[in-house]
C-alpha cells in the first residue's frame, strides 16, 4: 500500500478505539476484530511477556513506542491493557494509564495525573483504587507472621514507627491493632533486640509529615468517601507539587502486596503546544520519576514497568535535543511501530469495509478518491483511523 494514502494529513478526531484516559470504555470486541497484524501482535506479546517477567529478572522495565499519527500507538496501548487487565489479569499487578493531553497547565501535576490513572478490579480512578489498596494493606498486614515483622517495618517505614510505638495517632490505630494481634512472644522479643531498636530509631528519623497526613486522609476517604473526597483530592495536588506523591504511593503498594506496577502514558507530543518551559518542566519530572523508580523498584517499591507512546519528531526534537539526559535513558528502549502491520491490518479489514459498502473497487492510488463513498475522509485521504471509524459506525448501525 502506498505511503501516499496511508497516513497523510492526519486529522485528530474521535476514534472507536478509545483512549488511555478510560480504557474501560473501549469496545474490546471491535478491538479484537481489527487487531490482525502479525508483527503488531508479536510486539505486543513480547512486551507483555517482558513486563510479566518482573520482578524475577529486574526491578524496572522501560519501552517507548514511536510512530507517526495514525500508526497504531494508542491501538497498541489499548491492546496491551486488554491483554494484561482482561485476558491474563494478575491480582498483584496494578495498572496505571494516562493521556498527557489531560495534564493541567501546572507541570507539577504530573504525579497527580499518574496517581489518577490507577485501575483496580472495582473500577477506574484513584478513589476505587485507594479503597482497594487500603483493604489489601489491612489484609497483607494481618497475614504477616512474627518472623516477617522486621521486613514489614522496613517496607512500611513511614508508618511502621507510629504503628508500633505511637498508637495514639488516629490514622494508624487500625494498623497498630494488626501489629498488636500479631505480636506474639517471639515478635515482642524481637522488638527488644538491639538491631530492631536501631531500626526503629532509623524509622523515626525517616518518618515524614506528608506520609502521616496522607495515611490519615486515606483512612478518612475510605470511611467517608462522600465527605472526605474534596480534602483528599486537595492533598493529592499538594503532594504532587512537592514531588512526593508517587514515592508514597509506590511504598504503600509494596507493603499492600503488589509485586508489579505497569504505567502506560500516551500522547506525549500533546505537550508541545503548551510551550517550551512547560515541556521542559514535564520532561524533567518524567526523568526524575524514572531515576527514582530505577533506584527503588524491586526493593522499596514494587517492580515497575513504564511505557510511553510518542511521535518520532517529538522524541527527536524535544527529548533528544531538549532533554538529553532523558534521551540517554530512553534511546535504547525505543521501539518503532511496525508499519508493515499497518498495511497488513488495512488489507485484512478492507474486505469487511467493502462488504459494508464503505469503499468499492480497487485501492489503486489514482482511483482512490473517486472510489470513496463517504466524503468525510480527511483531505480525501484514507487513513487507518478513518477506516476504523467508518467500519465501527457501520457495524454499530447494522448490528
């Protein structure tokens, strides 16, 4: 298929595939019908396999999917989400999806955007996720045996000191109660051990006010979701601006029994119109998150997989040229979208398109325009997304 009528003059428009803003709204029956490219599927399968190898082989996994408009980046993201969340779900894996076009005009809200994209079995969004995390936290602490107490204290450093020694703190009464029930004679003796006492002193010095406040607000949110929501959301923005929100989240996930966090971030190039300073600030924050995560993933944090989706010009002009430190970390992890799969996919869905009366005749370039029945195709050019839109609308109309 000619490059001339594949991807030219791409028009950002609605898409039946959906977005990473709310992948739960995607029509996955339709997604399965049009995910037919062999190279596309192979890349997705390899990616899922490498992600699922965490944390056995590494603490962190990075991949940047690169392709022009209409080459299937969002399609790939949704197909990955479908396979991990729907086909082979893992209860110890937390998936986070986000679309950078939804980022506010405050570059310090990157952490908040990531936090807001959490998915759990009960639904999408941080309120449902926080309820699930809190429930898992209680459950996980309940099953910790006395010989694991030291490890629990290390993992949950910001609240363990207060939970073990300062049960008057309202936010940790529940956790303190769990410790109290689990503290048999062996564990009580451990607490008298010099090594544990040293550890507790270390924990005391590391305890942060932000973590304590977060835990208190989280407890209140779970108990009073309607009345506490506004206060909790305000706290999240504040912690995001202080660049500590994700550190708190990942540590909580670790002690709640999650072994892996998967982050998928689409539409990086949508940051361009917001100005160079804003873009630089966001890329700096992405780099800082990446570096901190690389140091702590698999130890203080669960293992973390980070996947980004962006156009080649954005990566070349904005990341390589504008943020070389991030480019140094990313350049070996960039995977171009398999263009042969675009041709293959279009060729395989064209019989369905023709069957539904959208296009007749051949697809020779010189006769293409006169063979298009509908006139809405952007600039009289058939793009992959346009084909999907027309096919999806027609299939819905005909049942």
